[in-house]
C-alpha cells in the first residue's frame, strides 16, 4: 500500500524511515547535552523555538515530503515536543485522540512521532487502533493518574484493545497519525530511555477557535488563510530571548489545553 492509502485506511502509517540511525543518535546526544545543561525537556511545547536542531528535524525535506503526502501541499508547523520515558519508569499514555483539546476548527492535521531511541513493546512504543480516526471525536474523561504523561490524564474508556497494533520503531523511524486516531503507550520496562520526537503539522485552514493568540509557521506551500502569527525558530540552543518568548508560548498552550 502507498503511505497515503495506508494512512487513509488505518489513520496512521508506520514505520517510515525518516533519518538514519547515526543522525538519530546525533540528535539524541544534542538533546541529552541540553538536558545536562538546562534540565528536563520532557513534554515541553514549541521546542523548535528553543533548539535549532529540533527546528531542523521538524522541517527536514524528507519529513515534509511524507507530511505532504498525508496532509497536502500546504503545511504549517504547529508544535514540537520531546516525549521521554525514563528507563524502568511507570510513565504511560492513556487511550486518547490528539485533537480533543487543541481547539482547532477542522481535523486537517497529522502528527509525527520519531524515535530517538528504540521504541519497542518493552520500552513503551505507541499502540494505535486502526480505523479509529473515522469515528470522529470520542468522549474523554480527565483522570488524576500522575504516571500518565498527558496534561489532563485524558482517557477514552472501553477501547477494544484487541484490535490495537503495536508500532515499534528503530531510531530514525517514525509513525504518522491522524488527530482522531486512538493511541496509547505502556510504561518503559527497558534499560534505556524511550525518547520520542513528536511534531504536529496542520493545514493552514485549521483555525484556533479558543483565542486569537495561537502561533504556527508555514513550512511548505502557501497559506491562503492567515490564521496564525509565525513562531520564531531557534537559531541556536536555549538563547536568552528565545527562552523568554518560549515561556509565554508554553503558558498559552497549557492554558488552551486546560480550558478546551
Ligand atoms: O509518546 C508516547 O508514548 C505517546 C505520544 C502521543 O500520545 C502522541 O504522540 O500523541
């Protein structure tokens, strides 16, 4: 099957080779150097405004070529996050659909999850329910589970897990999923960290309905809508002005999720 047909049918496609293992290892070293200097970077929004190497990977031509096949020719970069489960940690992600709390006016959106370390059933790779994207928005319940990575611990109950498929990935491979695709991941029982580079792309027509302050940046094609102010991409690593700007961006993103 072609990437696009696979994606249309199942709501996701995996594995897709995006960068080679050496490039993934280099990116991981750069990230871990930042962690040593500046602390935890897990689950922070808009990392492409803080780290030039995150901006480079999120806009790599090979990555955008895949996104173009799935989303169309006009692509905006909406968000970039590292999702990190430490070795032998209970961190997990409950069944959910990404678009539930983002406030977007339509579902012309795709997420990439690129492995920077081995993502396996043991380390807590993603699990997806094929075809679930066709069900539209499902009811989510907020939970208070502190091991759940998700901001609100949001969870869809009663998912038919027997139909779920594991998405194991080697470093440099990615999965791409639609915003209504049900997905989850288990704790990391391996000896290594499980590090995902998670990027959200939207079509320029997808407007933020909750406020007028959201930002997104055209990275390919044409924006006929003008719904967003662009983000300023990092030109280095954790530069002072970028860190100050980022604090405002991150607060806005968290407030949006909290109030959606
Ligand atoms: O990193 C994970 O285990 C889950 C990531 C996720 O839920 C997502 O990419 O939307």
